[in-house]
């Protein structure tokens, strides 16, 4: 198992995680292992799902929050 840390560049708005700083406009540089990056990707995915659920919920006026 490769527990060596590598540099990753993260764009918070677009939820992109890349290894090369020239691929995207990035906000943060982190040092992380592959499993840690996988966890971060799952958190980004979960955030997208929650945003979609909130968007759908906001169009149902008769349900209480």
C-alpha cells in the first residue's frame, strides 16, 4: 500500500483535485496520501448531493423545514 504523500491542488468551487498545478486554477495545495484524497473526493460528492437535495426541497412550499 502506497502511504507516500504527494502534492495535490484543490479548486474548492469546482471540487477538482489534481496533481499538476497547471491543470486547473487552484485555491489550496495539500500533501496527502491516495486514501486521504479519496475521502476528500467523497466529501465533495456528498456536498453536491446535499446541495441538490436542498435545491429540490426549496421548490416544495407546503413542507415544513
